[in-house]
C-alpha cells in the first residue's frame, strides 16, 4: 500500500540551529500539506502545495520557516533558527486529485525536540 | 473564528462495549467532515467521512452521525477493541476548504 514517507522520524536540536524535514507524497498526489501538531492538540496547517506552487502559507511563520516543492513531487520544510516553541510533530500529508473525498493521507511524522 | 472541538478529552470504555465520541463544530459553511484516528507516535489515519447532504454514514464497525441543526458530529465504534485505543480527531473543511482539526479525544479501552 502506498504511503507518505517522511524523514527523519526524530530530530533533537539546540535552539538557533537549522533543521530540515523531508516528505515524499503518494505517487500521483498533486496536493501536499505540511502540518504542525503540538502535543495534545490537533494538527494545524502550515503550508499547502498544488504541484510545485504554494496554495496557502498563511499560517507559516515566514521569518524562520520555509517550504519548497521544486519539482512538484517531494518537499522540504526548513526551520532556521529553531526556537524552543518549535518542538512538535511535523506531519506531511498528500491528497489525490479532488474527486469524491477530501481525505488526506498522512505520513508518520517527524518529531522535533528543541533544547 | 473557526473552531472544531470535542466534548470530552478522554473516554474510557470496556472492551466489547460501544463507544461514542462527540464533536461540536462552529462553522455552518462546512460541508465536509472527517474522523481520524491517531495512535501514539504515528500520523493520523482516516476512519470515515461524511458530506453535509447526509446525516449518517456507516463503515466497518464505525458510524458517523451529522446533525447540522446543532452543528454536532459523532463517531460510534461498535464492539470496541483494544486496538481502537487512540486519539480521535474530527475535522471540518470550513470556509476555505482546508481541513481544520479539533483538539482530539483519547479513547482508552479497558480489557
């Protein structure tokens, strides 16, 4: 069964350092999402891509976060510099061309701990 | 603003009993709702969805009920099993179409 791949699964870094997360969506899924999930809360959308274009990055803290999907396939989310409050699970999701459902398929996530 | 909430942060049920997880949403413009299950250390997993032109939808051991009058959504799990232990999130598509997640309910299944 096709899955959304994410790496690394776990990342521990010190504040002010740079960190990057990678996501490979399910083949054929044109829409890719990055969510942030703070422990005990629901996921919150950071950025949404349609192919290589950003559709929504209104909740992305652009002073320190950046995201790209250069060839419209895999994507990278970067944080520089990391802050203590960035500790969270970073989830990538993808969705098929809009059909009968709006279901998102999530990866296992990348858990970030900032010390 | 838009918000999706769940009535109870934790629900504890006996194995074999039926579970009912509730969700209240605030945006009357939402026309699509999803329930996700998230096990510890994993990403959310789709359970079932429903569109606003329906008030009930059934899956395997799960049923979602939608009451648009009071903006309430519920997930019913029949014959709850230990493997059902997880955090359950409801999500709505709001005004913009992007999914907005609630805070989650932790389901604990007692053997």
